[in-house]
């Protein structure tokens, strides 16, 4: 039976530490970390994420502002808001909730955010820094995975790490962070040949595909650590991961559940990045 990597517990621990550091920053330097979140349109999932981010800020003692813009907002209006937040001293982090409505250019907006306030680490400047291994802001979900590994005493050094998924927000930066932690990393995707055989090589398998229950026992080496980044909605509304938990859990040495694994860490690492920006 695998050790359960409890993202809820670890996230609560990290948030408590951020809360303490925030109180000290306020007392010692008079700085309160400030996060601005911009959401355009009415996408229900995005609305939930934004609410959770604002609540998390409040819990650790941050200042936060949420800008809810109508779906018909123009590129000029959105850019003007980002420009004003870039020079607002009370705001240390700016986050534009994605996806944006189709008529808006995501790249244009993300490029406009001051890299010093880019707490999602999506700006090419910060992406480049991640590549070099000289980073201030870490992409939140991969950073959350690294924190889960660290606090579970799982060291990627010298281990065979396989990441399934090569998106810019999860797969690629995940692979890079594992590499910087001295793992030997393979990245897989939809064109990978004999995916199951590649995955069976992994000491640490990170799955970020977006397909419910995709990874079964046949893709996992006995004793491997399995990290499930996937978040999929079943027809009954329940959240489920990319890993078939009931099949894989008996053979893995450690595994993250969904929900309650990687998910809670993502916002926690956003808080960490915002604190870092404020403390600069
Ligand atoms: P994405 O942009 O859709 O990328 C999915 C990746 O999976 C792609 O690289 C794709 O390969 C690969 N893939 C798809 N089907 C595959 C298959 N049959 N075999 C091998 N590879 C396959 O998704 P994402 O944004 O990275 O998100 C991945 C999952 O993580 C989603 O479930 C998402 O909801 C979840 N997520 C969770 C959090 C969190 O906080 N826990 C945060 C972000 C995302 P190609 O490149 O070849 O198409």
C-alpha cells in the first residue's frame, strides 16, 4: 500500500509559514503583500478559482483586489488595467485568469505584465529564468509538486523521472524543475511510442494529461512515486485525476490523491510567489 501524499495537510503547513512570514514582513518593513487578480467574462470554473485565490490571500494576511471585467472587454481596456497595476505600489503580484475570451490575445496581456509582478511565472523572462535554473518565481503547479516531494522526503536526485504532458504551464516547467533537482527526466506526450513501457521505467511518474483514469497499473513500476496533476470532472460532477487510483495505489510507494493532492498546492505556491515579490 502506498504512502498517501496529503496535499491538503502540506498546503496548510506551507500557508501557515507564509502567514507567519507575512506578519513579520508587516512588522519589520511595513509591507503587506498585495495580489491583483483579473478575470474577464463569466466562465464558472474561473470564477471559482478566482474566489479561492482571494480567500487564500485573506487567510495569510495579504491585500488582494479582484477585477471582474465583462466578456466584451477590449484588448486596450485590459492592457490599460495591467499597465496601471504594473505601477501600483500596493500590488506586488498580477494574475490574469486564463482562459480569456477568444477575441483577446493572451500572449499580448501576459507579455505586458511586469516580470517582477508575474507571480504565475508565465512571462517569457521568467520562463527563461526557469530554464537557466536562476528563478524567483516558480510556475505554481510544478512548484507545488516539488514542495510535495520535498516535504514527503522524496528526493529526485539520480532518479528516473517521467513526466506525461508537455504544456507550458505544467509539463515543460515540471520537467525542468525535476532536472534542476538532479532527476534524469523524460517528457512524454501524445506522440510518444509505447508510452506504457517508458512510464514503467519511472521511479517518479508525474501525470499531467487531462484524461480521467488514463494511467493504470500496467504503466507503473512497483514501488514508484506517482504524482497525479490531472483534474477531470466526471459526469456525476466528481473530480478525478489522470491516474486510476484504485489500480495504482496498491503498487506505488507513494501517490497523490485527487482531490487533495496537487490541487491545494497550486494556490499555495501562488501565495509563496506573491510573498517573494513583496519581499524583494
Ligand atoms: P494540456 O495543455 O491539455 O496538455 C496536455 C498534455 O498531455 C499535452 O502535452 C498532450 O500531448 C498530453 N497528452 C494528451 N493525451 C495524451 C495521451 N493519450 N498520451 C500521452 N500524452 C497525452 O493540459 P495541462 O494544462 O498541462 O493540464 C493537464 C492536466 O492537469 C489537466 O487535467 C488539468 O486540469 C490539470 N491541471 C491541474 C492543476 C492543478 O492545480 N492541480 C493545474 C493545471 C492543470 P500533446 O502535446 O502531444 O498534445
